[in-house]
C-alpha cells in the first residue's frame, strides 16, 4: 500500500513514517518544511533501513500536490500538516485558519480528484475546550478555546459533511492528547523552531543549557498542585495508534473517532520532577501568569481505541522523559549541525 503522509517531516509525522516503513508500507511524504527539516526524512530512512519518497510541497499549492497524486497511486492519506502552537494561534488567528483549513480543503479536493477514499486525520484534544468533566470521552461536546482548536473542530465537521455526502469514504478522526518523547534511537525527536511552545521540549532545552529557566504559566488552577494537568502520551505510542487506525480503515468502517491518550493526567510540576530525575539535574523554573487559551486539566478516556483498535499506550512518564533527554543530549541544536 502507498500511504501519503502530509507533514511527514514533522515531529509526529516522522515517527509515524518509521513505523509505516517498518510495517512494509510504501511512504510518500509532502511537507512544506515551514516548521520542520528535511534532515528528519533522511534519519527516518536511516532508522527504518528503507527509502521513502519526499516532496517539498505546501498544501496551499494545489498544482504541486496534484502532481504528487498524479505520479503515485495513493491508497490512503495520513494528514498531519498544519501549524500547531496554541499561543501563536491566539495571536495570529487569520494565519492559522488560512494555513490549516484552506490547506486541508485543497488536500481533500485533490484526494477526491484522484479517487483516494481513505484518510486518517490528525485532530486534537483541544477540540474539547475546557471540559465539564474528566476523563474525556469521544461523545463530549466540541467547544475549543483557541483558534488552533477551532480549526480542528471545523475540519472535523467538514470531514463529517464529506462523509455524509459520500458514505463510501473511510475517515478516522484521531483526537490525541499531549505528544512527548522521541524515538528510542535518539535520532529523531521534537525540533521546535525558536523558543518551544510546548512544555517538554522547553524543559529539555533548559536541562541541556540552551534556555536559562522554565516559565510555568500559572500555579492557581484547580489542580492538586495548582499547575495545569495534561495527558502526556509517548510519540511512539501515538505512531502505533495511526498504524491501528490505518488497519481499521481497511475494514471499511465509514467515519470513526478515537481519543489517543494514556487516560492519566500529570501536572506541569510532576513532569518537571520526572524530567529532573531522567536528566540527573534540577530544572530551574519561575511561575508566571496564565497563558491565553490554556485550561486547567485535560486527560482522555482511551477505552474506545483499546476496544476497537486493539491499541493502548504502553510507555509511562519515565520513558517519555528518558527518550526526550536522549534526543536532546544527542541533538542539542535539533536537526541543525552545531
């Protein structure tokens, strides 16, 4: 099978490509490299021992994307591509809506043009906004709290509308929680441009000495220690979830939705302490004001994915921090050469 992976040079995309290649799939990657690097593609091939086909294409470029579909007979698409920083989306909503929604619409149109009917969509727990109860199940109301999340909500609705118009489509909406960690080889991992927007790569850069201290956004939430609680999931568990979703599409399930998380929440301070243990050093931090768009707590009920996909997260907080630290120490400047 030929699988097109949009955003395949990115963090989650690159780890999923490794798993796809090891499972024997033929992988074609399209990525604009706006917030990723082609070096990750080279390392994916190195880890897997198999080549993949890479095209530097922005999803807003319909003719460029169509050329890829014309060249290769695509059997299914895994759609990761998009801007992903919550805080940035609050500051630049038009940029996020244009890139994430319009780019996706171009992809869906080209898929229709070439008769590609199988899609795994990278959604997010942000579609639940500030949930009224925990843990979160897939039937919770959708009410995002920032433009990044609203773009995911809108794209999910667009995909539901496409499915209702054409029930022969097979679409998996994967709402995953907070990806962390890295490949155990230390060769690929999260490589944010500039100062990281997400907690764990920020901690890692403080631990390796690139940043002086961690800023913790708020310690007055209604959580056990006052800091935000999230469901952190190892990126390799997330990659295996996409594999199970692809297998599910082969059974012609129609449109299906799954939470991918561990079902357990960790606070910011718990994650800081776990990372300090993995790195063998203290992580200096300073409490600052809350960040716009953030919520107190968010963690999944992943039982539907366990039941229907035979999937569950198997790596805990220690493995998440240990693998992140290995990646960061081996690659202090990410994919850039020193």
